[in-house]
């Protein structure tokens, strides 16, 4: 039986089911809508060239470095790969 993530009711037992027993994970419809809403907001801000830490700037000591559009794409891909 899959563990449904809704952003509000995750229990330690659910984490154990996923991490130790390989339970399937699914997102609740409301959680998917929140992700879509957040993504749309980020895309609007990126298009408007608003400065957002860790999105279109470096992180840590490079937080004052604003990235070009191409660098934003590369940096976000790097963050995902680096934390996978």
C-alpha cells in the first residue's frame, strides 16, 4: 500500500515504510496543486529577474553572485543531482 504525502501528516512509521521496506510513495492531489502553484510563482519571479537566494544566485559565500539564465538552469540541475 503506497504512502500518500500530503505535506501535513507524515509519521515516522511512514518514513520507515518508505526507507526500509520500499513502500511506494504518491502525492496527494492537494500537494500536487501546491507544487504547481509554487512552480508558477518561481517561474514568474525568474522571468521578472527577481533575485532569489539559491534560485538565481549562488549559495553560501557566493550568495551575492547573480546567475545568468543559462547558469540558473545548470545550477538548479546541479543542486538536484548533488542532493539525489
